[in-house]
């Protein structure tokens, strides 16, 4: 019984981060933002964080696209 508990704890602690949106959507979001002239001065890390925030809000939390984009932009671009 102890072995099962230890194995379960190890599996849970080494589990990787899971996203509900496809990686292709993240790549599309980042490449679209990087090609936009208005975002030339924003770092790729900030854009990646913005896209992650927006995609999670839209897909995971089923929030409105426009409101999610605005809220994530406020959080990551200011």
C-alpha cells in the first residue's frame, strides 16, 4: 500500500502542465501578434504570456473573446 501511495505522489508531482488549446493556436496567436506593427516594441515573452492568458480565458473559462483579449492585454502589456 505504501508503494502505491509513493508512486501516486511521484506521478502527480512530475506531471507536466496541460493546455486545453492546441499548440497551433498558440503559435498562430504569437505569430499574428509579432507581425502586427503595433506590437513591434513588445517582447516575445509578453506576447506569449498574453496569448496564453487569452486562450485560457476564451477556451477554458468560455469567456467572451473581446473581453478576454482586452483583460489579458491590460495585464501583460502595461
